[in-house]
C-alpha cells in the first residue's frame, strides 16, 4: 500500500485569495471588454482594500477600470486641443493604472510609448499579464510597460507627455504630484497635458499655477458601456458605487510662466 503524499505547506506571504472585488464570490461580472479580448481588467476594489503599508494608503480611491467609450471620447477631445506635437511624439502615462485597461486602450494609438504606473503589486502583476496578451494579439501599436511605483514619485519621460488619471487618489497625493511636476517642468522641453476622468479633485488642479484648463465637462458613455457598468455595479456587495451615463472630465496643459 502506497503511503499518502504529504500536503505541501503553503508558501509564506502568499495571499489566500484575490483582492476583495476580483472574485466571483464578490459578485464579479466581467466587462464585455474583457470577454472580447481575453484580458482581465474587470472588478471593483474599494480603496480600503488597496492598502500596502504605504504612507499614501489612506488617500487611495477604489479600483475600477475606465469605460472604453469614455477613454476614446476623451482622446478625441484631447486631439481637438491641438497638441504641440504629432501623437507619435507623445508618451502616454497612466498614473494609478490598476490592471491596465487604459494602458491597453492607449496602446491602440501610435504613441511614442505607453507607460502604466501602479502602486499595488497585485494590480501591477495582473496588468503585466494583460500587456503581454495585448502584444501577443497584435493589438499594440506602441511599446508598453508597467512600472510598480508610487505615481507621486514617478519621473515623467523626456519629451511630450500626456498623463491620464482616472481619479486614482485623493487631494494630498495629487497636490504633491503637481507640486513636484511644477519644479521639474520649469525649462522642460516638450508639452505636458493631463487627461483627468472622474475629476473629484478638480479644485487642486484649478489652483495650480502653470497649468491651463482646456476642457471641463461631462464625457458620455456609450449605451453598451452604460448597460455593462450598471450591471456590474448593481451586483457589488454593499452597493457603494453607481454608474452614471457620463464621467466629469477635464484636460489641462502645462504652459508655465505664461499663466502666472
């Protein structure tokens, strides 16, 4: 009679389950974007579940991926704002990239490069897998990479940049990031624009000298995205969040001393 093989001990430090909000037991419903392209960007993780022992933990907002139609419509508005260089001269930077849906969408445009910056290691790890799938499917028209880092400490790449924020953190972190940028942008060559979705901290940007607002207003979801997001959020435990037909958005441009 064969002896029973003893069970392997669990590896220390390995989480016992997915982040709350990323499993079927939490009411997870996959967005049609994920079902169509075979990636994993769906789910809602409340900010209180995204703590990593960082000083900025208490300023983290929830993880939820941007609606594809919102992203695409905001890109159209940005291009109407007459960027100073062709799109292939810009680096796209998603600050608080989560599992990378905006990075994937941005990589369908011919940017010089697309970079996602995410503080939570689990979200960053999932995002890297999504980027690999996107490349393998031939959907990326731009080089992509994910950086596991604090967005407030991230150095913008040289040359023209467009920074994307889907309300990733509260006012203290956004203020710190913008103050740091103001020091580094003085004398910088290359335009810097900000695309801000669900702009809850709009007043922080309004008060920043050197930045000019080019657009402020609602950007509408497509009907398909509205149906999908409402279905997803209706099934969340606790019903903390709801989907509307639009996202309040803004676009800013660094113009430096000309605005002072």
